[in-house]
C-alpha cells in the first residue's frame, strides 16, 4: 500500500495513520473504492488516493492538535486578562506599600519613646520606693526615741 501511495512504509504504520488506513480498508472491503484519482502532478510525483487520504488524515490530526492548543492558549490569555482587570493597579500597590512603611516607621518611633518613658518611670518608682523605705525607717527611730523618753 505504501508503494502504491508513493510514501514510505513507516508513514503507513505511524500513530494515527494506521487507524485511518484500517478504517479505509474496511470501508473498501464493504463498498469498494470511493475516491477517484486526481490527475498526476507529473509522472514522477503522482498523487494516489491512498497518499491523498494519508495526507488528509495527517492534516486533520494537525488541525485537531492546533485547535486544542489554540483553545488552551485562549483560556490562559482570558484568565491572565481577567486577573489584570480584577487585580489592583501596580502604582496603587506601590503607593500602599509606601504608606504602610511610613506608618510602620512612625509606630516604631512611638514604641521607642514609650520604652524610654517606661524606663524613666521605673527608675522614678525605684527612687520613690527607696525614699519611702528611708522615711519609714526614720519614723521608726523617732517613735522609738519618743517611746524611750517617756
């Protein structure tokens, strides 16, 4: 059959072509050949019905593959465009990040101030506790002295 079609034998046995060849063979066995031969291009390169059917089958498979790939790419493009439309603008995001960084710096500065105020308050509390302890001790001495004198 490959010789009659003017193609190499590996083409007849390749994936996709073999199934088409089997279908055509069964159809011919049931109904006889249905395709009329096209006029040859030249004596060397004749287009035979089997060769034309093989070319047609290859073309159909390629068209099917290309349509599937096109559908896949269109879907990806649709999703990407949708994400760009729904997503925030890049300039808005940059401005928002800058605002958040400014707020963060302000909060860090406030925390540092609060920590220094807290440290100063703790030192003052410690000094007052020391003074209170000293005043209590002095008061005890005065009371003892007064109580001994009577």
